[in-house]
């Protein structure tokens, strides 16, 4: 992997694929960019999955992808948080990968918004001005949250 990573780091343009019979085929720019990202991620020890966005996942596969339990995923499906389909001949739900990615993106944005609001509240309360009394700030925040 290190050799491939070094090679890709020194190549500014897409390379070509070399077949076993010596035939070469230019590698399209899109495939080259994916290859570069895959190699970078693998070199960093990350797991890689390549799948079409319209791929349908089982509830267990979707739960594994999100890092949650299957029962938790089923609750999200039933609440309408993630769209799903039930094949006419089966009773098992199927979830599109694109819908799982959309949910993941929405949750990420919600977390960012919440953290931004918490930071703004802390700044407004003067918690960044000097070393605050965290116990008092925590009591105030709890009172505000309870009301």
C-alpha cells in the first residue's frame, strides 16, 4: 500500500490500467480520484466500502453502518426518520444507502447546530471571559433547561 500511495502522490494526472496481456486502458479522472481517496483511507487504517447510492440494505446492515443497534434503527424507521421499503413478497424492510447517508448527514448537522448554540450560550454567559465557577454555570444551565 505504501508503494501505491507514493506512486499516486507523485502522479498529477490519471494513470492507466495495465492488463495481463499488456494492454493499457486510460483510467478516467473520476476513477483516479476515487482510487486516490481509497488508498489514502486504507493507508490510514480506515475501512472502505464502495457501493452504489441506490443499494438497498437490510436493517442490520443499515444499523451496522450507523453504529447503532438494529432495534434502534427500527425505531427510527417507524418514527419516519429514515425512509424504507417493504418488498411486496417479503416482510423485511429494506433501506436505501442514500437514505441512511441523508439521515447521517442530518444528525451531524443537528449536532453542529446544538454545539454552536451551546457555545453561543456559554459566550453570552461570560464563560469564555475568565475562569468561571463551573458549578454555578452548571446550576444555571440546568435551571434554564428544566424550564
